[in-house]
C-alpha cells in the first residue's frame, strides 16, 4: 500500500470499509467526521443509549447508529473504542466474545494505554488485532456537539503496538488514520503513560487544585473571583474538563500520578525554601530555567493543552474597534473561532486575542491585519 491516503478507500477496491465507533463523543465524533462521506466508507456509531444513537445520525456524524454492540461490530474492518478509559477493557471483553471479521483492527482512543494494551494482549480476539491509540488533541469540551472534522488535524496521534502486533495491521491502521491528518508516533504503552501523565494528566490535576484553592479563598472574599480574569482563566481552562472522563484517566494512571505528585511537591518545596531564605537569585533562576525549556517547545503545534491557533493585537480602546476588526476578517473570509479582550481600560491600549481553528486562517489574519497597520503579536 502506498503512502497516499487516497489509496485507502473502499471504492478503490470495489468494497465497503466499515468503521464502527463505540462512544461518539468529542473524540469518537471527531474521528467519525474524518471518515464519513469518504468513498466506500461506511461509518456506524454505537451508544448504549437509544437517544444518543439517534442524535449521532441526526447531527450527520455517522451514517447510521445502533445500540447493539454485535450489530455495530458485525463485518467491521476497523473498530474504535472511544468511551471513558474505565470502560475500555469491558468493551474489549465484549468484542472478544463476538464473531468479528477476520483481520479486523480494534483500536481505542483512551488517554492511558498500558492497562488496555496489557488486557487486550491476554485475550484471544478471534482473528482481530488490537492496537492501542491516543490522539493527542482535544479540549475541555465533551460530547458529540463538540466534535470537529479538524480536531485532530496536525496533532500527534500515538499508537502503541507491541512486539506481537503484526506490522501489516499497524500499517493498515496508519493508512486509515491519514484521513485525520494527524502525525502518527509509535511508542511503548508504559512509556506513553509516563510521558502523557507528566505533560497532560499532571497539568489537569494542578489546574483543578489551583481553581479549588482560589475557590476556597473566594468563600470569604468574592474579590478573588472578580479579579481572577485573564491569565488565571487561561491557565485553568482545562480545569473545566469532564469530571468522569478525568476520574477514569487519573485512577487508571494512578501509580504514575502518585510519583508525579511527589515530584511536584518537591518543586513547590524548592520554591518554599528559596522564599524562606529570601534567595531572589534562586527564584529568578527558576524562572530562567523554565523560560529556557519553554522557549524550546514546538511553536504553535496543535497538541495537548493547546489546540487553537492564536494571535494578539494591541487595540486602542475606542467604540467599534472590535466590530471593525471582526468585519475585516469576515470580508476576507477568514474564520475566526473566538475573540477576547484581555485588558481594556480607558486610554490604555487593550489586548485582543484572536483564535482560529486552523493554521491557514491564523496566517491569513496575521498578514491582513499587519497590512492594515495593526500591531499583531504571535
Ligand atoms: N477529552 C479529550 O480532550 C480527549 C479524550 N481522550 C479519550 O477519549 C475517550 C473519550 O473521551 P471524550 O470523547 O472526551 O468524551 P465524551 O464524553 O465526549 O465522549 C464519551 C463517549 O462515551 C460514551 N460514554 C460515556 N460514559 C459511558 C459509559 N459508562 N459506558 C459506555 N459509554 C459511555 C458517551 O455517551 C460518549 O459517546 C476517553 O477515553 C478519553 O480519555 C483522548 C484524547 C483527548
Ligand atoms: O484541552 C486540552 O488542551 C487538552 O489537553 C485536551 C486533552 C485531554 C486529554 C487527552 O488525552 C489529550 C488532550
């Protein structure tokens, strides 16, 4: 099979490729949208809840939907498990009892990989192959309403085959996933959980703890909430993530998380000691070290903790300026996904944050606004 994803359609082979998505929420729905309508593809959604199954079809995310696992799985070439991490192993168990299409591929999108990969490795899947997967893009939103065709575009998509996984099966899955326009990365499931625990699960936990700490202070003084706009809101966005999805992720990755919490406490203790000693150079050195590492992070790549393309503008605080900018972008057919004033006081230039869903829109906006003599930072 060549590297061109257009090769991988059912119609090229005069057959249908059936793709079953179990749990059509933010991630399952976004995957479904990448496959639906492609030549020869048939995308079926599964939900335990009949009203949800109907909604998947009504929203045009899947071709048809069912509440029967057996019906969704029957003759499917690819089966994606897109339910909360705590349910993944149950789904693998149920599928292992069904007469699946020989050679079909079962994958999942769970934010943790070690336990589900270990579990599937112990089962006989009757000719099916399990390959762990984790598209590393998402948002604090959930449900099929939040699904988007572009969610995974340009993001990393981790696959965790084992030594026992047939190479042809991995190639077949990679070929299909080209429709997502994500970049495939292969790694070991245990290493995945260590790294993703540190760069995604720990930040989510810290964001929640931080918001709860401030919420506690706010109980006796509401000024905390009033003044907590701007940066606080930005760095705690992920604290608004779905509680049950995150309950499952953190419990599933608990050993890694406990070690990371220990290390985090060590970092906080280091700050405590520097402050107790009045060691200003030491404090500044912490910022220098962090700034240096941060400056080496990939620029504006879509990924975890940020999945939007943004630029900032200095704008004079006068009536109508925001409408003018939005109109200029609209007339140039540039799709703005969000617009926020970060600070605006009388006679002080405000900062406007413009968010886009695609790199292309951001690039076009920067060149248009710069040509109109606005000051744009990105
Ligand atoms: N939220 C995010 O940004 C990302 C999430 N993931 C992983 O993707 C998977 C799905 O997460 P989202 O799409 O964000 O969640 P979601 O809440 O948008 O979708 C979850 C889907 O699973 C179904 N579901 C919920 N509880 C269930 C249960 N007990 N039994 C059977 N089905 C159930 C829901 O009806 C829904 O269709 C999770 O395993 C999560 O760890 C992976 C990458 C990013
Ligand atoms: O919203 C964000 O920035 C995220 O970090 C989303 C996210 C949540 C869970 C994942 O497993 C991957 C990505």
